[in-house]
C-alpha cells in the first residue's frame, strides 16, 4: 500500500549503512498505529550491536541506536512521502497522513474485491493430505476437526499464493474391510445401500465386529477371505470395488456439504505392491532388518541415525507373515507424492497420537536417501469432546454420525434465526440456518490451537454476541443492511475534506489494512487460528464503528467516506470468512 514510500526509505537506510559502514543489517518494519495515526517503525539496536562487533569496539548500544535512528531521520527530508519522521529511543517512526492512509486502504479493498489480501502466485506446490476416512465405515464427528482443519489450511495456503494440491488418502483395505465383506457375504449378500449409504455401511461394520467375536467360525472364515483378497480373487475384487464405491459416493455427499474438495485420491491398495518392493530394497541396502519368519521387518532408526536415546525407536514396516502395515504403504506413498508433483512441502493433517509414527516415517525416508523427506510435515491436532463425553468409535456403534450432528446444528440455528427474524420466509430461514450451523461448527474447530482439545458446546458455538461464527456473520449482515439503503452500484466516490477520523474508524481501518499480512502469517505458521481470531476482531471493530459512527445520517464528506468504509469492511469480513470455509450471509 505504501510500498513506494517504504522502498525509498529502505534505499536511504541502505546507503547510510554502506557509508559507516555496517554490513548485513536486516531491518524489520512493523506497521504501527500511533494514537490516531498510522505508520511504520523499525529498531536500530541490531545495527548498533553489529557495528560494535564488526569494528571490534565497545559502545553503548541504546545510545548508538538513537544516534543512527536520528541520522537516518535527518537524511529523509521532506521527500519521503510521510507526514512526519522522528527518531525516538533508538526507533525510527514514520507517520502516514491519516486521510491518505484511510483512502488507500478502502480503495484497495474495493478495487480488489474478493481478491483483497490474496498474494501473487509463488508457483510453489504444497500438498495437504487430510480427511483419510476408512471405507466401509461411518463418517462420524471424530472426523470433523480433521476435515475442517485440512480444508481451511488449503484455503489459507491458496490465498497466500501457493499452488495447493488437496489430497485424500482413503483407507480402502485392511482387516476392517475384509471383516465388513465377510459379514456382507454371510448375512446381506445382494443387498444394496439405501440413500443414506454411510449409516448403512457403518451399521454393517458394527454388526460385523460384534458377530466376529461371537461366531466360532468367524476367525477362520475371515482369514480365508483375506487370502482370497491377497490372491486377487475375481469375485472378491469385484465386490470390494463395488462396496468401496458405495463408501466413496456417500463420503462425497458429506465432503460437499462441509465445503471440502480434493484434487487427488490415494489408496493403500494402490501402494501395497510398491510398498513391499520398497521393503525388499531397504532390506537389501541394510536399512531394514528382516526378522522373518519369527519376527517382523523393521528399521532401527535410532541406531542408523546415531541417536543415543529413544528419539525415533523402531519402525516396523512389514509383518512377519509378509502382510502390510500402515508404514508399508505410507513410505511409497510419500515417494509417489513427490514424484507426481515435485512438491515444495507435503503436509499430513493427522491427529496428535500419530506424531511419533510420522517422525519415524519421515526419518526412515531421509535415511533411505530421499532429500525431500525433510519437507514432509505432520500437522497434529487434538480430539473434540462433545456434550456427554460421547465415544468416537465406529467399532462399538456408540459413535455420533456427522449427519446427526449437522441436523441438530441446523435445527438449533433455525430456531435462533426464527427468534431474531420471524418475518423471513421458511425456505430462506432454512438456508440461513444451514450457513449459521456449518459456520458455528467450523469456527468451534478452528478457534483453538491445533494441539489443544476442543470442548464443543452449543451455547458457545451459536452465540451471536460472543467469539463465534454467528457473531462474525452478523457483522457482515449489518454492513449489508447499511449498503442496501443506498444504490450500491452508485456508491459515492471518496470525498476530500474529512479532517478527523473517529477512534472507531481508525481501529476498523487499521484492522482492514492488516488482512494481507495476517493471511501470510497464518500460512507461514500453518495456523488457521490466526485467521479465526482476526475475523472476530474485525467483526468487533465493525460493530463498534456501527454503534458509534453514523453513516446514512452523517454529513458530507463523512457520509460518502463511511459508506465506502462499510463496503470495504463487508468485503474483508467476507474474505476472511471465505478462508475459514464459512458463508457470509446477506441476511440473518
């Protein structure tokens, strides 16, 4: 926004240091509001300390920092483009003209629209693997945080200019699938799923697990079926493909509702052969130890890495009977990802209980000579507690299905909307209820540190007056209600002559101006919490402005300028909600 002016200042500073000389000084510029004005600030303490080290002299760092700051301030003169320049206690403070700053912020937002804050493409490819559901099981609330976190992480990285590949690694084979097919062939052969395929598939799995423990013939029958799968028996393969597709179709309905999408699906079934070949290669190279037939195939990572303690421990990569484990397929999958896309980074969104395992996988790949292994990252998250401490297990059938939670969320949201706006048509009320419900659920998952447990409760999630999605959505609605009172297509131009800005205006403009930097920070830290917190603060600032600064009834030039500020605030709220995967409704 003020890059031209900043470039000029940086050139003056660089030229100044070259004459002293002080080498390799990195100046960090911080946007700063100064009691009703905006500006940039930087410290000269690092430069003073560097000068002492490079020249081998003793100096009073604070005193020297102030001398350097003052000398640069004197060098800038009146051509800097800033209203005022001052050196204070080792800091150089540059002040923008408030009216010009405000106008530039608002005009940039309005000209950029839904692209405001979006960085230019860097062409760097980042893959985010998330969701990772198991076919032939349910889609329950235990998956909710993963899907929401992964989806928002992708939105965030995309907005920050990265080329994002959204990947899903579905668990389409393993004991749970064989057990499900055993039950289907024995008790449900020929049945097809109803419209609600996910619930039906989950019910059959729960039944399979229960009966497999009480049926004396089950263990041998399941082993026989597994052997037929391993031999690629035509009948079993056909049934597996058909029933897997039932799962994928059902999951897709829920993904669409949650706003999650995927560019690439990977499956363990496709990695198994490559995994076993990789295991053989690791054995041949002395990286893996083959303990068969008595023991499994494993990698003693700490020994190979020269670790004295138990940092990585031992990773088992193949069972003693030659059947696959998670690591058997995860190792070749990582290789496939980098071969497919030449990635800058590969991020795995998986719960915190798998942290050691992913450290083992990544270190094994590094020991195997894959230099890109250090570009793999596990983004861990903690569990979600629901009211009643409900168990998240598809095995015992006590799991809460996501569709049931969504239905309750929509019913509760519609009730609140009906109370607040009873005149709305029922169809519109249902549509708004859906957006409020999904927003409430998503924000609850995002407005916490990833590694902290989320304790979900309805009162907090659907709070129109607290730190929750409905509060932010309602700020967007308020802005929209103001702009509906004027012809938005003929929004008045910015008018010169506004001498002062109210404190609420200053705070709002300042927060709007920070949005691009917040997006970049969130992407750099892989931290959606940065955006969820920002969105709430922005909504707070707009509501304060709404309550303290008349818009429609204000006199000119304030009226025109505030109308444009309202439009800019609405757009920035909408953009921040879009990154969070939350709808910005027109009415509530």
